[in-house]
C-alpha cells in the first residue's frame, strides 16, 4: 500500500516542482538563518511560489546575491568556509545600512563540483532568483563554466577561484577579489632565486588551477635560468604519492616546488619529508592551518610561498588589526577559526561589492561594474585592494612568507634575522 | 635512485596494496556468500576512519581497543545492510541491478552523511607510534605503513583459520558453495550471509583506521580505493580470499613502481587497465577462480 | 510486448501533448527551458541505456564514457577539423558506436556483475584519458569550449531554439528505438535478456546481438553527450565520472526499464528532484542518497510501473490494458 502512496507523493512532487520552476521563487536562505538549519528550507518551496512571475526588475526591497559553491564532495571545505565568511560579511553590511540602504540577501546552491550543475545553478540564479549580483565558486573550473552566463546576462559577479584561466576570458562583468596564482608566479620565482637555488623539482595536481600555475612557473623558471630537474603530477583523489616523490628526489633538485590543492597538499609534504627531503619547499600558495594539522608541525617547517595572506590557528595569533577583527567575527559566529583562506576570499568579495555600491551610489549591475574599476585603497584581508589597473583583479601584489614553527614569517624579515643560517644549521643542508 | 629509495617504495606499495587487498577480501566474502557486488566498501572504509578517529583521538581510547570497537560497529552495520536492504530486495525477487544501485545509494549516504557529521575539513588522525620513522636495513619506514601491511596479513591468516578450522567458518563455506544443500543440513544460511557482509564491512573499517594516520581523514578518502579494490579482486580471481590479498598487493606494487619508473601521469589508469586485461584475457585471475564467465 | 492500437482517445491525448510541448517555450522562462533541454538530452541518453539494459539485460556502469566520447568527439571534430557542428555530433556518435562495439565484443562473455565492473573500468579509463590527454587536445581539467549547433546556417543560440531542436531529436530517436525493439533484433534482445542460454539454443547469435545492443546504445548516449556540449558550450571532465553513469541508471530505473516512456519519465523526475533538492545546500546529496535508496527498495518497478499500478488501483479492477512489463 505505501508504495502507492509513495508513487502518488512523487507525482505530486513532480507537478509542484514544475510550478516551482516556471516562475516561482525557490526557497532561499536569508542571512538571518544560521548555517546548518537549511534542511527546513525545502518546505518553503511551495509557499513562496509565484511572486516573481514575469521579468520585472528584481531590485527593490532587497539586494539579492546568489552564490554557487561546492558544498559537498571532495575539497568542499573551501566552499563551506567561503559561505560562512560571506554570511558574516553580509551581516556586517546589513548592520551598516546595506547597499545604499537596501538590505542584502543571500541565496546559495551546491555545485557538487560539477560544471553542469554550476551552469544550471547560474541560470536559475539569473532567471528564477533574479539575483542582483553573484559570487562564484572556489573551484576555478566551475567559474570557467558558469561566469560567462552571468556576464552575458549582465549580472555583476565575482569569482573566488585563483586560477589564471577564467580571468583571461573577456568578461567585463566578472571580477576577482582573491589572488591570481599566475600573478604570484614571478614572486615565487624570486623566492627560489633569493635562496640562491638554481634547480627545482616540481610536483603539481592535474586540476585546472594547479596545472596552469605549475606550467606558468616552469616557463618562468626557464626564463630565469633555473633548471627544472623533474616534473611530476598526481590526480585529485590520490593519497599515495611515494612514486612521484621518489622520482623528484632522485633528480636531486635544490628545492621542491608544489602546486597542489586541498587534501593532497599535506600528504605530499609529509611524504616528501618521509623520503628524507629536509630542504625548503616552495608552495604555489599559503600552506594553510588545516594542512599543517594533517602534515604535522615538524614536517611543515620551511615551506615558502607568495600569497596576499596567511591562515592562523586562532585570532590571538594574528597581529594585523583588520584581519584580527575578521577572525574574531568568524570565531564568534562559528566557534572556531577558519582553516582555509577561502573564507578571506568570501569576505573580501562582499566588501568589494559594498565599496562599489558606495562609489556608484546605485545598485544596478552596470553602475557596480563601472564603480568597481574605481576602487582603490580599500582595506582588504590581504592588504590594499586596488582595481584601477583595469584587469578586474583586486590584488596586484603578493607577500612572501616562510612557515617556521607554525608561524608565517615574512621572508625578508626571516633572512635578516638569520633564519636562513639557522635553517642550514638545523637541517645540515648546504642550501 | 639508490636501493633505499626502492625499499621505501616497496614499503609504500605494500601498505597501499594491503589496503586494496582488505577491500578486495570484503568483495570476495560478499560475492561468495550472496553472489553480489557491493559498491559501499570504499565508503565503509571512510566511515571506519572517522569512527576510529572519534574513538582514538576524541574519546581517547587506546588504539587497539578503538580498532576493535570500529570493527564491531562496522560489523553491525554490515549485517544491518544485508538484513535491512539487500535481503529485502532479494525477497522481492528484483534484478541484481537494484542491489547494485542500492549499494551505490548507501555509498552516497555514508559519504555525505559523514561529511555532515564530521565536517568538510580534512581531519588529522594522530600518529599511533611515538616515532615518525624507523630504520630497517637502512630504509626509512613509517611505522604506520608497516602496521598496515602486518595487520592486513594477520587478518588474512586469522580469517583463513576461521574459515577452515571453526565450525561456523565451515558452515559459511558450505553455505557459499551450495546454499540449498547447506540449509538442508541445518546451517542457518541467512546468518552466515549476514556475517559475511558484517565481516567485509569490518575489514573495510579496519582498513580505514589503518590508513587514517597516514592519509588523514576526509569524506572521499575511500572512494578511489574502493574502486581500485575491484581491480585487486579481479587480478587475484574474483571471490577467492587469498587471491584478493595477493591481487591487492600486486596492484599496489605495479601501480607504485610503474609510476616511479615510467610515468606518473597515467598512474590511476593502470588499475583499471589491469582489471580489463585480466577480465578479457584471464578472467579466472591468478587463483583460477571460475566466477566471471558464463 | 503487444503492439498498441491507436484509438481515438489516445490520438486526442497525443495531440494535446504535442500542442503543450510545442507551446511550452512561449510560457516558460529560460531556466525551465534549460532544464527541459537537459531533459531532452537525458531522454536520448537513457533510452540508449534502456536498449542495452532494459531490452538486452546487459548492465553498464560506464555510459558516462560514451557520453564523454560524444561530447569531446563532437567538440574536437569541430575545433580541429572545422566540420560544422551538427555533422560532428553524428560523426562522434558513430565513433562512439564503433568503440562501443569494440568494448562489447570481449565483454560479451562476462556475466552480469562483472560486466558492470568491466564497464565501470572502461568509464574510468575514458575519464582519465580525456582529463590527461596528450598535448591537452581535450583541454584536460581546464575544460573545453565549443560553439552552438549550426543547422545549415541557422545557429541554435537560445534555449528556445535548442528546445525545439531537442524535441525533434527525441522524437526521431524514440521512433528508431520503437522500430528497433519491434524488429527481429529487438526480439533477439529480449530473448537474451530472458535467458541467454535458451537464446543461444534457439540459434540466436548472442554475442552479435550483445555487440549490436551496446553499439546502438553507445550511439544514443554519445549523441546526447554532443547535445550537452553544444547546449552549454563548455565541458570539463568532472561531468563524465562514475556519478554520471549512475545518474543514467537511476533515471532508467526510476522511470522503469524496457519501455518507451520509462526513460522519458525517469529523467524528468530525477532532474526535477535534483532541482527541488537544490535548496538544501550541503544536505542535497545526502537527501538524494536517501531518496534513491527508498525508491529502489520501495518501488523497484520504476515510476512507470507504479503509476500503471496506481491507475489500475483507482480503476478498481486490474485491466490488462496497461503494458506493465
């Protein structure tokens, strides 16, 4: 009997959701709702149907920001932390008058790491939710798949991935308030030269971001006269890297460069150390708190990188005032400090949008787009945000750090204070 | 590369290979007892790692006891799966495809459920041993990697004695050979099938707890391993317990050394290529298990 | 299967259905049209899987591979050989059919479960090849951009035009499927599904028909893959993982296998369920898993079977009209 009821329920669900598709406003999460209680949102599906029929301008009572983020599956921690930060940033905005007096509202969907889902989601954001602006995934491949749709629809949007690829497209409505890994490459090469190294072994992931950055790095090395002794790769989902590590170390490079993502990072560092490599590891971006936890503090020593910002174990460890206040807000809202820098990207993104709305004095996409190019001298978590270069990128400069005893020390300071000599002494390495 | 590097590679490949072996062993038990494939083994591995982490790291229970607790939890889960889902489906006399799909659904549930329960961030499984490396014949070895291999082989041997020397093990084997005949001899086939599923879940969970300290714990930890485990099972001869372990070890060694000596780009392809090659050319596997063909 | 006679009631239903389908773009927003376009291509892909599974009884957990071959094949033929898009889709589908035959030939000896393993391994291999192609000819993980479908100078650059194009494709593919199923080949498929040994005894060349089933199925799914590429204009390998093969299978079993309407209904429901669950954010995939399990355990006959049973239940007595398999 209950089979029949189930069949009936399913058919009803089918019809109802068709109605939902064809013009209704789907259940949406307002920022007031605490994260994690969204399961109840399904019920809102039928209740809210039918208020956004037709193509009237969506702006009015609220400024709606749509976000497509990977919230489930591998590496979803980044998406979740970004969402958390976006939520507290929006709270902050709303407590201070919103966008030109209009309160901001957030709609979030899970891309599951799939380009197809990302495309469906942005179309839904544009058509059904009729968002005023959008924020894209931490996964560059999803931004690459979806941001073009937002651009074509003339929706002001930011992506949060750090790959060079999607910003190379000619999409005037697409901005980035995170770093460009490609831009960090010259600084990374300077790092290699700073330590006097002439050869490097590279280890990179096959994902878009890691691969593109590693290729840029290898090309830059060649130009700078640095030999690449070995070039090895892995796939997302791998956990045993011993073969690649052995090959890299067998080529006997002065240092090892890793261009990796998420879960693989700490395992690679661990296995490099395991195989006896005690030298400096150059990372394409900061080695984050979550990664130090897995790799171990000892193993994470002497990882050097160029990045706008670093992660902290807790807000107490942070000296930068603006960063500290952000971390405190994050801790207050979620009970612990953010472990990845994707949270920073989420916060910076909202702040850039806010600044643009202040400059524009209006909330439509075109004004916001034009105003964003005028942003300069805005305090961001990674230093000063400046869009005036016209390349739609927030961060033009990066800082060089080295990780020693769980502290990210600026490299220049470390060299000055004799850290390099201390390193040679501690490890017995000549270089 | 010098010899000690080869030694280290060998240890790494035996460690990951024995994990493939444990997973494949579970596939063999399930196949022998119910003639089915389960796609949940990899995710039970993940769950085992999370449970082990909870017992060992959060609740502070000693490692060996945590291991037993984890195994017990997974054992119960395995039996519940068999009784609550698989048996229900078989009783309805539906196609085997529904069983396959049901196990895939369970794998989605475990993967996403553990993410909701333990969070999305990769968790650290604290080291089991006080030292980071031990030196054996001039080879730097991680004690956890060694433990992987030793525990897996020990489990294999225990299982062998359980199957051949105990009454219950004998009835399990009898039931897998001819369930009708076994039933008429008074063997509780439903029980032996349930226990087989329980045991394979237990093995997967132990595997998870063994590699947790090496790889950290995250929700997709077991998915790739679970898929490659099939390859190990086919290489050894699908359904053969000893073949499963040997097949897993072979896979681990071939994969690691070919990646090191030839190229790492197509490392993951090797497992699936081996699976196809064996299926097409030597479907009975190394241990000549006749299961795959008509 | 007995053939239906087209009585007047059915004719009216058919006409009403046709009018509704043709009028939909006039009333629906783009988002719904995008979902409907996906529905169309999923109908074709799942119908292909239905031929091999529902009719011939052969399981495949690797249809994402054919989907990928269609998508990448069409994209690359267009990109590197300059062939207009619509032709590339057909050529890619033929290539996929050839590959399907090639893989089906040695696989045809495998029994059910191991076929699922072999097909899964095949799926993984194709996934790894497109994501690690030499010289990055597939764009690897960076993805692959392509163009809209070009029908003799007319570019299908809107969801509305794609929807109509897809509608025609669906009808063509379903008609071919119907003819195929009713032909000698189709009867051979069913005989193999019901009992391979008996079919062999009846003088049916089992291997040949298994290869045909796989090959035609690969054609269908690859064509759908090509439609997908030219609908979204961008693909990356993450779409073509095991998850996608499972999705096809879910749609098929959801709707009901071995019938014309099963894939149509199944793909519609699964797509809609996914859209509805979207609001759950992190809980989406978890709930999807539970729903999948409940459906598999509670209604293994598929939606088509269940609805037919419901219809009969409401009618009060079980008439023999319904073609429940």
